[in-house]
């Protein structure tokens, strides 16, 4: 079974992608875990980083923002415990190597961001750990994706890769306009890759995720927030709130039944 222990043959794996929508507030992060579970998601995902390892201090505005959004490793351990109590898988994206080493020991699955899908020291580190990994393909062309997959096959072998690695079609724009979502890339990746294929969504609404499932995506990642107007931070406005996520989960489960065998 691909991505061992994630039951992808039985149902689509739905990830509520918090990212940094908690804005450094631990209580908000806990609320998002609880609401994701209530909405029926399979997993909750965050970003983990040490700002000084990720952003230059000369980039004053961004450094201050990311420092304000930073959660501690102990807080992530508490979020993992809460997620498991709520029957959610716990996932995070490392944005620096120190955080990657921490996450390898403390998450169910590692997510590699589009900005790091050609950062091979990080990918090597996760492959060496034997931890399941999903990789967003934003900002890549097909030759780069082929290079990436062949690299993974060379390191761990095709059979191991089938069990441990997934690629997510992703368009790196916030938000993605409908005419640029390019969902047929999912069909292309399914036909031309031996890995599990999913979809990381940046469009407005749930339609693209439902369509992705209909054409074969086995993992859906949707940004998630308490409130689309939570703050001026860009991600909130393009994220699903609780009602959106609940409707997305029920919509995907209905489409799965309708697809049949």
C-alpha cells in the first residue's frame, strides 16, 4: 500500500494545512487542531522553523513577522499529542535543517514545500530517516519532476518510494486563478509516476479539490483558518474556515462513493 499506514486505498487523505495561520498564538493553534478533527480531516499540518535559520536579519520586516509566528518545539510536541488524541495525523513542513531533524522524531509525515523540492540535502535527510514524505511540485517543470523522482528512486529504490513518497500537484500563487489551476497535471503525474499523487490547493473555494479527487488525487491539502478575516496575513483569505473544511470533507467522501470501482 502506498504511503504505508495511511489507508490511501480506502479513502482520500485530507490535510488541513494551518501553515502559519495561528500567527504564533498557541491557543489558536490548538483550536485549529480541534476544529480540523471536528470537520473530519485526516491530518493537520503546520510549518516548523527557527527564524534565524531561515530569514536574514537584514530582511527586517519578514524576520519580525516570522519571529512572531514561530512556535517552540515543546509547543509542537503538545500539538502532536492533541492531534493524536483527536485521531489526526500530525504533519509539518521544516523550513530549516535543525527543524527537519526535530520533526523527523516528532511527526507522522514530513511535507517538503515547493520552495525546497530541489533542496536535496533536506530531501536526503528525510529519506535517510525512513519517514513518509510528501513533496509539493510548485515552481517545477516536468523535467525537474522527473529528475526529482529518479533521484528518489536511486536513493531508496522504486518499491520503497511507492510506500513512502507522494507528489502533490501545486501552483505556487496565492490565490490561484481558476484558469491557472491546471488540474489535468494530476492525470499526467498519475500516468507518468509510480508515486502516490495528490493536490495542494491554493484556489478559492472547494471545487478544485473535488475535481482533483474525481481525476485521481489520493491526497488533498487545503489551507485552513479560524476566520478568513482573522488578520491582514494573506493566507487567511484564501483558506477554508471550519464550515468550508467540513463541506470539503463531506464532498470528497460523497465523490469517492460516486466514483465506485
